[in-house]
C-alpha cells in the first residue's frame, strides 16, 4: 500500500468564487432528510387537495343534476307509479 503526502495537480479542483458570494459548503445529511420530508409532505398535500377537489366536484355535480331533473318534471312524472299494483298474495299468510 502506498501513501502519498504530495497531491498531484490534476487531483485538486479549484473554483473561482467571487468575494461577495456565499461559500459553497457541502450539504449536510440533516438538510437532505429535511428536504425529503418536505417533498413528501408537499406530495401528500397535493394529493389530498386533488382528492378533495374531486369529491367536491362530484357532490356539486350530483346536486345540480338533481335540481335540473326536479325542475324539468312533466305531469306524467307525478303519476309515474299510480298504476303499479303489488302482488296481493304476498304477506297475507295464505
């Protein structure tokens, strides 16, 4: 095993950073975990907001359709079941 104390010029990388710019420190593991949690919370939030919008749309659509059908009734709708006769033999204990 060989240990080198002198570094070669191609191993070192330098960046030109202006004096007023913030230093490019490496990100910490804790920041990465916080970003993952934030992304997860945002995703869950968007999904639940979408499902809420779908549920609200279905409810409003159902109410509008029921009102539309109710306001467009014909005289025949009032008497739609007036001629129905149930079977009389049912439930008499014969």
